[in-house]
């Protein structure tokens, strides 16, 4: 499987396992997406169902290709559990990943770009379209996250103080730290 195909299938999976726009009225436990796929309330879907839905909507891939994408993915974005798959983080649709609260390291890092700084100074970090603010355990990863949007700016987060003050943190299966929001006082602007 060449790199382009791997990225293409990975992006397709991200779209439908994280962000599928709701196509029918959701119930508390179901989100129906553009390809008629129902994730369960914890974000899992049967792999056979996913492949069938994708095929029915004109995007074909095999189970072998899916396994390759899951294994080769640079960020380990997807988790497979027996016959099911889910995105490990990054959702915009309502899911409960069931991650237990975790104690963060003293500092975490957020990668962003200059044009957001005024707003971030004023209101802190907000999840924007996702369910949680994404934080990295190291500066290098945060730099890569920020670089998706331009010249990266890395903001250290005083996660020890946040944790002490009762803010909850979770760590996704692929090592991304998640929290609901980061008020400005916990951010370090140099
Ligand atoms: C910014 C990728 C204005 C925030 C990455 C970011 C990550 C604000 C953008 C994962 C703000 C949201 C998540 C505020 C935050 N005012 N802008 N108050 N608060 N922002 O994509 O962290 O490849 O939702 O700085 O590697 O960039 O998809 O979040 O620039 O792990 O697996 O609003 O997505 O992973 O953007 O990235 P995003 P993110 P994947």
C-alpha cells in the first residue's frame, strides 16, 4: 500500500469516525453520519459495517488496507478491538471515550499560531469544534500540531496547577492529553 493511498484511507477514516455530519436526528446513543454509519456512544463501529457503508457510498477499501492504516498510522489515530474500530481522539460528534481521569505531567504544551493568540490570551484555550482541548506531552509534538496552520507557537500549560485546582485531564489511547478548557491564567505566553 503506497503512502498516498494510506493517507487517503486514513483521512477517510478520520472523517467518518470523528466528524461525520449528523444526517438524521441523533438519539442520545447514536450519531448518523453522511454514509449512514452509526457509531455507538463510545465511538466504536463494526469494521464490516464501516467497509460496507463506505463501499455503498463509492469509497472502497479492504480489511487488509484498514489494518495497514491502523498499524502504520503516524499518530496511532485509530484503535481496533476485535471486530470494531474507533478514533482514539479528535471527535467533533458526541462520544464518550470512557477514559479515566489521569494525573498530567507538570507541564503540557499546546501548538497554535500567532493569529489566535489575542483570543487565547483573552479566553484561554477552548475546544472549538472538537470535544476537548488537545495538549501534547512534549514541545516537539506541539510544534508539529501548530505547524499545520502556519509558523507554530507553542504555549506551555501549567497542568500541575490546573490539576490541583480540580480540572480533569484524560489521556487518549494514542497519548494525546485532553481537557475541557484551559483558562488564560494557566497559560505561559513568553
Ligand atoms: C485554536 C490533530 C481562538 C487552537 C493535531 C487550534 C491534534 C483558539 C484551533 C488535534 C482558541 C483548534 C487537535 C480560542 C483554541 N480562540 N482560537 N479561545 N482556543 N484555539 O484542530 O489542537 O491529525 O480543533 O490553538 O495533531 O490544532 O487530526 O485543535 O489552533 O492532536 O489526528 O483553535 O488534531 O490531530 O483546532 O489539533 P483543532 P488542534 P489529527
